[in-house]
C-alpha cells in the first residue's frame, strides 16, 4: 500500500471526527462573539471561529474525496 492510500483510508474513517471538532470550535467562537465583552475573549473567539471554519472546509473536502474514491472502487 502506498502512503497516499493509507492517508485516504485514515480520512475515510476519521473525517467525521474532524468535522465534529470544527463544529464545536465554531460554536465556541460564536458564543465568545455573542458574550464577549473583553477584547481578549473576542480575539479568542475570532481565532476559534476561523480555525473551526478551516477544519470544517478541510474535513468536508477530504470526506468528499474519500466518498468519491470509495464510489469509484465499486
């Protein structure tokens, strides 16, 4: 097996966990934005919001790629 195949297999199994983590970070960022009256808290919220969005985008991308690869194998 190649390294790329091993990575695709890993993403096929774990992309939902990354997606869940990204959603949790987005919720934390939104709560921080809504309740944030301190500039430090707002900064942390913006950072978490950004990281959460990136994690969601990456996990959806790799999840879709693994779905297409699995569909093409069949």
